[in-house]
C-alpha cells in the first residue's frame, strides 16, 4: 500500500534493478515497515524511516554497494534496510525519534562523502500529525529539529492510491447525483439561508488521506460561532473517544436538525467526491483536532481516502463505541473491493431513509 511507484534501481534503465545481498527487496522492506508500525502502536514508542537518494553520478551499482556497506557497519541489528518502491534506499529505525534519525543520517552521509560520493536523505516520522495548514506537527519539540523540507509524517507513506475502478465510480455516480439532486440542493441551500443568519455552507478542515487536511463541505446546521462553544459541550458528548456526538445539541438550528436527521447536510460532500479528496465509500473523516487525539492504531483509518459512507454508517453509527467504529473502518480497508463498495452504497439507502443512527 506504499507509494505504488516504479521498482527500478537508482538511475537504472526501466525494468532494471540493482540488487545487493545486504539490502531487502521492496516487498520485504514494506513488510518490515508495516510490522514496525504495529510494534510502535503496541509499545507507544516512535520510529523513523530514512529515505536515502544516491547522487546521479553514483548510479552504476558501485554507489549502492558502498552505501550498503556503510549501513551494515553503522546500523543496529534491529534496524532494517532495503529498497523503497520509488527507487530510494529505506532504513527503518525502531524506537528512534526524529532527532536520532538525523544523527544516523548525517553520520552515513559523512562516511559516504569520505568514500567520494554524495547522497541526500529525508526522514519520515511516526507518529506525527498535520496542522490545519498541512504542516507536520510532531509530538515533542525535540522531534522538530530537522528542516521542514526533509521531515515528513510517516502516515503519508502508508496512504494507498485510490484504485481506478473506485475513482470511475466516484466520478460517475457523484456527478450524476449532483445533477439529479440539484433541485434538492438548491432548495436546501435557500432554506438554510432563510432559517438562520450566516453562510449556507459549513466548511471545516478534516484529516484526509495520509492525515493531510482538506476542506469538507456540509450544509450549515448550527448557528454561527458554534465551533467556539464545542469545548464547553465536550463533557456531554454521547460518543466515547475523540469524536464528538450530541443528540440534542443546543447549537443546532431548527431546520439544521431536519437536515441532520435526514443526512441531507452531507449532500455537498458530493463535490468533495468529484474533487477527489473524498470517495463515496470510505472511513468518515474526523475534524483535525479530533484526529489529533486519536491513538496510534486509530490512524490506520487514514490509509485510504475518506468517504461519505462506510460500514459504520450502516451498522449503528452513533450507537457503537469509537473503538468499534475504527475496527469497522480497518475491516473495510482490509477487504476493500468493488463488490464491498456496491454493497455498502446499497445498504446506505435504507439507513438514510429510516434515519438510522443520525444525529
């Protein structure tokens, strides 16, 4: 599920890979990277991945041989090294914060330069989040010592590319639904405007694919300034975990409650689907501040593009615990297929018609 790019060697001709006995294959390294994430989640400790690029003049295979030798001497027995799908050499550093990864990388760079070559590197950190502007946010100040250009959240590496069949369905169904429901959208927009002062749409930054924020569109169902009141109502949330759900939310307008009960407030997200930052089917995206409060294992739900509906929507929605909600999302990710998407879309229809779990 990582990167899904070409698997050729450094500067090699297409289809040709420079192999080295001390370096793991692409598939093996990705397996160890997934394993490192599970171990980090279990032990609640950070880990890093170094992505090393060899200079163009060192692409005859000798540069790979020299670098592999340096890594073999420098790394711990618990560290793994091998090929990444985009042609770089990856080094997995368990139990290592970002500052420690830079120490290792700079030492390797110096040794490689002493051998007459040049390399560059990037550091991927786990866990790490994004702020509202899409900038990486690390857990401690110590983890923010690297340059902003060379440090990235690890979550972006686990982000899976949307399958072509899924994108075709999103575009086709999304555009058709916008056209068919355009009268409903226009009437709803007019009633939102007439029923309470403020904008028609509510735009909020939410955690998308790989944790990167994107603006989600909904019909406004609350009075203006409702976000500022959320902290005071937090203690009354009926949803455990970081997600906030409240049946009788005092911030909701009268017409807004009707929109929520019928799930019509979600209709503008069809434009998110057409734009590509959401899918018809996928884990529901959380607001950035709620996503930041998630446990590490919860972030598996960020491995795929978020959606309008998923297993959670057709299996009780607000009546299940947050942990069960996340497990449903992970179940969907593991079994993502055309058949499952069609099934969930069909099951969503009665859930909406009968207002199952809507708040």
